[in-house]
C-alpha cells in the first residue's frame, strides 16, 4: 500500500500507460541480476553538482534553501555512496525543458538539475532555490504543488526509486492527483519535507529535512 | 516505512540523460550487441518521453556515469549500467557486451507511470525458471528478436493484448 497503483484515472496519463495485468512476482533467486546494482565513484560526481545555485553567471532568483537528509534501507541502515539525482522547476514554476510551455519566466541563472553521492552516514545535501508551483493540463485549473524530483539508486536494482519531495503545508496537496495517488495518507506524508531551523543557515538559506527509506531487497537479512 | 514512488514526469530530459548514457561499451567493442526497440502505450502509440535503464548485473570496469562518455583509465570501458530516453518515435537503444546471464534487467520510467515497470530482456530462448513459468505468448514478450548478428529488437508494450510481462521482486 506504500506505492501508488499503476492505474489512477484522476491522473489522466496513467489510463493508456498503466499495465493491465499485475506484475509477476519473482521467485527467490540469489543469482538474479536485480539483486545488485551499479556502483558510482567519487570521481564521477563533482561536489559542485550539489549546489544548484552555482555554475551560472549570477545568483538565481527565489528563496535559497538547503535540502538534506539520509537515504536508509528498509531496516533503517544508512545507504552510503549511493547516487542521488534531483531536478526541479525554477522559483517561477518553469522547467528548463523545451517542452515546458508554462508562460512563466526562465531564469538564466538556474537550470535546476543536481546530483551527489551520499556520505558514510547515508546523508545527501543540496543547495537550491525553492521551486514554484506550476499549472499542467491534467484537468481544468490543475496545479502541481511545489516539488523536487529525486532519483535514488540504493545498493540493488530492486531498490531503485524515483519520487518527488514536497514542502510542508502546501495548499495544493488536496487537489493534486499525483500526490493523492498514494492510497495511504500516512505514506503520502512521507514525501513531505520538514522545515528545520537547525539546518537553516542565518542570513543565508532556509533548511528542509527529508529522509528516504528504500524498499526491502529480496532475501535481505532483517 | 518505505518512501512511496512518484512519476518521473515529462521534464527529466535536462537532468537525467548524460553523454554516452546508452553506450555500456564503446563503439567497436569486440562482441558488442545493440538492443533496440520502442516503448508503446495501450493504444499502440509510441511513448516519446520514457526513460529506460538497463543493468546487466555485472559492474564492469568503467564508472557507470562515465562522465562525458570517457572511460576510466586502464579499463576496457565496459559498464553494466546504461540509461536511454526515448526518441519522438518511442525508440531507444543500448550497446552492451553480451551479459553472462541470459538476460539484462530493464526499468522503464515515464510520465503516467506512478512507479516504474520492470522487466527482463532475454537475448536467447533457452530453459529459464522465469521464461518456463510463462505460456508461449507471454514468454515471447520477454525475448529479444535477433536482427542480423549483433542487433536485437525488444519492444516494451505497457498495456494491452501483447503487454510485456512485468516483474515484481
């Protein structure tokens, strides 16, 4: 019940893309390729990739924020050295993507893509700006709550997770079929970050904390 | 308390693809094969905004992201992981060294998929616990079709009569 179903008609794009048959449950196989996953090296990821406000001629517009947390496995153990990739709209709610037609301004000082490897304690940390909400054409007057897309590898291909992190108290939650597609309200809340004054840096940036728990690896010791 | 999945959405194209992401081995690598095909929706229409990830189960000797497609010095440039966004016609491709297992693992992310679909690309039709558990029509959806000696065709049908067999672990 943690994950959304494939078919969720309120999110119109699922109607022709959701498989109609349930997935086949795999029998236990310790040799399965999916029980392992790619390993990423420190030299592949530039530390500057974790600062989405850097790398341009000037400072991006918007509220500067720090987003940090830990990647944990199903037993609560930290997952070190795993790749975390993020992408997001700018502070006006516009993506630096050619197919985003929302008539909000692009920011020449913000692309909105970053990545990092988790540290020994499974911790990631990004500096970015708070993304804006934006309209989409799913239904009349449809708006997505502000969110940051996250892509996380874990240690096995079975743990691979792509999801979205939201911000506390967003008034759009109740109207967003993507957020509402998660059947369990408690599970939905696990996608909402927490404002944290201890992460907040005085005179500089607001801090948000968000931990991620990856799915159980088959045959993993409890 | 697992973190729920959400769709990759339509706008990952400036963030997740990287140079040479579909090339698990360099061009001309001895014995390399190409897996190519299309991702199709329930109406048989191409899915132009999907992201596929292939994993052979063998890490190889090249950094997976291989920044700029460059190999790690001293290695033969083989990666076990690749990524490919679909083209406007729904097509994708991967160049890889034939895996030691009869299959490669495949994940498909897309707008409209609230969680990815997971399947396997089998490069040969041989006895296998998964394949042997399926009736012939379903089995066929997991078999890549050889086209010439080093190209295999594998379409992913998300929904419908010939829907690909998707897996859950």
